[in-house]
C-alpha cells in the first residue's frame, strides 16, 4: 500500500500557526482536547477549525481584518472548559451562557482586547440576540456555524499537514 505524501504547509497555514502560537499550544487551551463539541470532534479541534477557516476566509477578502485579534478571539470563542453534554442543571442554558463564560475565562487566562472580547461574547448570534460589533466577530460567528455543520456531517476541514502540526493526528 502506497502512503500519501503530506503536502507542506502553505504560507497562510504558516501565518495562522504563528498567530495561534502561545494559545493553541498552551496547557490551558489543551484542556479543550478533553471535551467533545460535536459528534466526536473535540472543543480543541473545533476551536482550531473555526480559527483557521476564519483566518483563511479573511485572507481572501478584499478588505483587511485585525488578523491577530481574529485568530485569538476565534481560538478562545468556546473556552468554557467543561463538558456541556453532561446532565447538569448548570449546562441547561449552555448555548446562551457559554459565550460570557468563555469571554471571562479568556480574559482571566490570556488577557483580551475589545475586539477579541466581542468575537467571543457574540459568536452565538443570532441565538443570543445582541449582534456582533466588528467584522471579525461576524466572520467568526458565521464560521462557527459552518464548522459545526461540517462536524455534524463528519467533514474534516483541516489538511493532514495542519492536523499533524497541531497534534490532531
């Protein structure tokens, strides 16, 4: 059986990894590997997927984004660090409450600016009724839903080389 060659990282992938360094490889963020998000995808893999796809789309738009804040906010958008699937009254309103919980934890553990806070706090729009304030926040909110749908359909959107680089394979 012939092994597939793993393609080298693209420039966009290298840039994303540089922006994500310090968070994606931190012990605190790595706790997300212990919790399932959607259908066998960990919260960590989901967070990486949302951050990378958001960054990829941003790089191909005709206007600029605050790239560092986009990646940091997207990485931390689900930084709630618990298993929301457990039968627990505190998880009953997870969809509505976790953005605030994630924003507060992200600020305490990493320090976040107003753009990053808005990305995290407003990523569940329109489930939570207050809309995002920044284009970065809208993009992450949209990519969060697209990635969640992909995960439910068992579609993997990170390349093999990215998965290896991030310790997902």
